[in-house]
C-alpha cells in the first residue's frame, strides 16, 4: 500500500490525497505534494536588483550611491565588488569594498557584473 506523509501541522496519520495536494481531516491543513522536494534546498536564494540569482564568489556592481553608516564615506554608483559572500539577514551580502573595507550590502542595491 502507498503510504501518505503525516500532516506537517498536527502530525496526524489520517491524511488523504486530494488531486494536487494532501489534506488532513483532523486539523484541516492542506499542503502541496511538491512541497517536500522543494524544501531540500538549503541555499538561500538571493537575487540582485534585476532578478538574477547571486552566489558566493560572484562580482557585483553598486547601482546607487550608498552612505556608509557612522562615517562620511560614500560607496559610489558603478563601484565593482568582487568575491561576495551570501549571508542570512537584512543585509544579505558580505563583502570587502576597495578603499572602504569590509561591509554588508543589501542585494537590492547591486547588479551582477
């Protein structure tokens, strides 16, 4: 017999197949059949301002003047940043900018070079 997965919400074993999704009759939770295959990827999906995916080691270009917090320095438009590292959090790019030093950037202010 084909075994169905337990409910991810209440762990009930009484789930049933309803076309493109599974349904739990005890708590009413519904989830997609493909949800389990998509959850296996632990790589954070970070995209630049144009929607291109960014990965560790990529080079990016700054698309807006960015003031450096706590100093009078500015990262100018067109500054190329090499060897970025993707991290979790609000500022999702960890990098070293020439002339300024190590800093964190938001992916919405860069484009892939």
